[in-house]
C-alpha cells in the first residue's frame, strides 16, 4: 500500500508533485512488507458534516489510490470551492441558514463519484448516538448497581464501507481480579453512526443488537476482551469474545446451559469457558468452542483465589501476512498462554498455542496490554506481549526479562528509519522504563527506577527535538530518542494521545480533554474540554474515552465519549483546518490492529506502523 501525504505549498504544481512523490516513497518504505493481496477493509468516503460556530465543516477520507484526485464541495448543486481541492480532505465555509444538501465530488480516472449528506441548522460539532442503557440491577447480596457506557470498538458489520460501533456496558460494581464481590452482567451493543444510516435501511434507529454475556462472565477491565474485525474476508465484521453458560446472543439464543450458575462470592473459578464468534450484523452466535487455554488448576497460576488465572488479553494479527487471526491470551504475572485462531466463515480453528513455560525467561513478562506489528520485516505480524515478543509462528522471538508493566507503545520513533521501536514501563521497582528495538529486544536506553512505574506515553509532541518524545510516571519531563532529559519541572499527561489540530504533532488525550504541549511557553494548553461539555472519560485513573481512532472524515482522529448519564455517545471530530492530507489511518495495518485492541486491558492509543510527526520535512541534525 502506498501511503502518502500532501501539504499545500506556495510553489508550482510540478514541484508539488515532486514533493508528493518523494514523501510517498518515504512512507512506502515505512510500511511493513505484507503480501500485496493482504485482506483489508473496503472503506467508503466517510463524509461528515460538523458545525463550528457560524461555519460548516466538511471532512472526508482520502482512500488508497487517491492520487491526484480533485475534490469539490457543493451546496444544493452550487459549487462552494473556487478551485479544485487537491488531496487535502477538509473544507470550511459559512454555515447555511436552512436545511441543505451538501455534496462531495471526486474525479477518479475521469469518472465522477458523488457523496451526499444533509445539513441541518441544528448541527453540532459532534455526532450524537442515543444509547439504550441497561436497567439497574441488584446483586445476590442485596447491593444495587447501575450501568455506564465503557470501552468501544468499530467494525463494518453491514458491508457499506462505514464503521459501526460496538460498545461495552460496565456495571458500577465492576471489579479488579484482586477483589472479591459480585458484579452485574456485562453487555455488548452494536450501533450505527446516524449520518451513515441509509434511507433504504430497514431501521432508522442506530441500535442494532445486544449481547448479554450472562452471570458467569465477571465484570472488570481484565475479563472481557472483545475483538471486532472482518476475520473471514466477506466484507462484514464479526465479534469474537469469551463467553460462558448463560450468555445470550443478539437474537435471544442462549449459549451453553442457561440455568447454570458458577458464581461463588462473586468469583467464577469453576464451570466451562467458551470462545464465541458472533455475526456482526445480527449479534447471532455463529460458533462456540472451548476457550483455550482453560483455567485448569487455579493455584497453578500463582494464587488460589483467581487473580492471576483470569488475566486476559486479545489481539488481531496477520500471522501469515495475508489473513487476520484472533489471538486470545491468558496470564502475564506468571505463566502466559496465547492461542491463535482462524475463522473462515464456518469454522473456528486453532492455529497454534504458545506456552511461556516452554521458553526460558518468557514467563511473567506480560503487560496489561499488548502491541501487534511486523517487527522483523518478514511480512507477518509479531505480538509484543509486554517484555517479550512472540513470533508469527507461535514461538518466542525475544524476552528482555524485565517483567510486567501497565503501558507499552510501538512506533517508528526515528523519521529516517522504518524499523519499529518499543517504549515499555515496568512495575518491578527496578527496571523503570526503556526504549528498545522491537525486532531484537536490544535496549537503546533505559531509565531505571525504584518506584512502581504505572504509566508511560510516547508521541511526537515537540518539534524542537528529532523524532518522538517519551516519558513515564517515574519522573517529570520527557526524553528524546537519544535519551536526553528535557523539561524536568513539567508533569506530562501519561494516558493517551490523539492527532487533533492542524499540524503533524500529536496531542495528548487525558483528564477529559485534548491537551497540547506548547513548546514556546513550556506549558500544556487545553484544546478541548469534554467535561465542560457534559461528557466524561472512563476507567478511573486510566482516563480514556470509549474510543479514539480515525473512523471518519480526514486523517485526524475522532474521540468517542459518553455523557455523564450514559444516555448518548458523542463522536467528536476536529473542526480545526489542516494543510496536510493523508489516507485514512485505518488503511495502515498496524494502526488498524491497534484500534482493534484499544479496548484490551488498560487502553492504549492507536499507533501506526510508520513515523508520523513533525520531522517529516526535516533532516537529521
């Protein structure tokens, strides 16, 4: 896939095309060497309309193959742009005072393609999705609980080229594995994005279906890792997740024994465990198999009360370089297992099972999250599982033996190299944080620490340094790619990041806000305060939205949040102009896979498999 960007420059067209070709080659080199016929989503144009005060914002996707495509925007048939719009997929104009038809025209290979949305005067700077909130409940010991919208994922469940949202509902008594106590049931809903509901659709409401995971699935960040992806290549996404007796699919059919109850003092340490593939359009269970690996002897995981045996992760990976596989994972404090499955539309088949006990130094290395990407350039994905990496064939690639951590980031940290690096943090009060080579595990530099390093971030936030910056909870300030420490008196937010404003630097996503490091004033500015808008982030101190990803509009990322009462989801998309154009980031396989695993464990921001930052126009000093 050729990945290119374009910047509007005050130079002639021939020079622009030269620059376009030059940077196309740079980003092409940065792409992992997946097979040319790799199975990918077929995305639509993602046209979206937003209101910014008195302005109308029109934003759309640049798709693969969109080279030298002229775009035009029309209002009720009247062209609004004086000249063709080339490669930049953002247009801002005066907002109409009445309902209007806004049309985007694209000329591709001398053919005109038309995309239309209806403008309403009450349009806002976000898209609202009304939610069907589950009813409150009461636990067996008489404690009342409520529900709030939690983590989300996206997939094209109906094959129209636009994403639907799969949302997890968490009860207010959701618990960490280390704590006893009953929890309410966990629900998974599917919603269409309202502006992409077709007039010919059978339903005009966003809600499509609900799966009730039932009483034998506990609620908490470590239990329900759900994967949404088109696994069989039929153009429609499936949902794969762990289930149990009493799980009810989207059509009302129960899985296993609907009357079984394996709960003791809130914990579920007995009874069958399943893995189920659900149809993304209907929520219907397509196949259910025993979950691999089983819990077995609970004490063999390191305790007798189920803390370590019920630590789950999951990922999507192109293990053969062509087709996506579902990877279900169990355990990281002691032994770890990873089970890779393929779904062909009829059968869920086990490809391989990784057992850390068969590889010296690999046990006890897992994080609360993971990363996927082709780190060794063989055209197949590897899985970075905390301080170790698993090769595409289910064998060990390397281990640093630095142990467990809460955050991990995988990027191309250096603008002049396609090689991926890892920024990992550790809780062992010894190893602190380190930048390492994602292929070999070689440590580039390390910041040891005697404290539990709970969080860490990496992103290009400062144009005065070369490459990405990285920081963690062990110290203030940040480090550049050479290990130099900058701004030691500044405390940088550590939870997530987002491309939001018009430049190529990344903003921070934390504290219910989009935040930007101002390198001139050496302060952190608040660009978007979601709390002031009546919305809130999730998961306590982890402070993440339901989802952040490039799901519609131009190459910058949307932030999906819930209102305080969980009566609606809001999809916020930036209304800030940009002079840059990129193909939709979801077309980059490592980025798309990190969106698929964003809900897993402690949420991490999606990250591409190539360098994207402020140094694309600079040479190394």
